C-alpha cells in the first residue's frame, strides 16, 4: 500500500491518546481512505455539467475521460451528486 503524506485531523472522545494509539488511528484512516479514494468511486459520486453542449455526463468512463483531458474547456463543471 502506498502511504500518502497527508494532513489528517483526528478527533477523539478520550481526553488523552498515547502516541501509539494516535498512530494506530491514523494508520486505520489511511487504510480506509486508500480503498475509497479512487477513480471509480469519484466518478460514481460526481457528474460533469457541460454547458457548451447542454449535457450532463453521468457515465463513469466518460467522466474520467473528460477530467483527464489536457486542455479543459470553459463552462464544463464537475458537480457532486450529494
């Protein structure tokens, strides 16, 4: 697994966490995020609004293709479905 360097804010109900407990929590969060942060889940949760062509793109492979384009067109937006 690739350990990404990221900033995480860990909130806990307990007043004090030992460094080992904190490291364990961060490792669990990294494991969880590693499996959920990918193109498939991103493309499922988002859609592309293309104002130029008056279209809403919902197919995951077309969303990924649009986002990977080198030159972005104006008035093409990524919209979260939530």
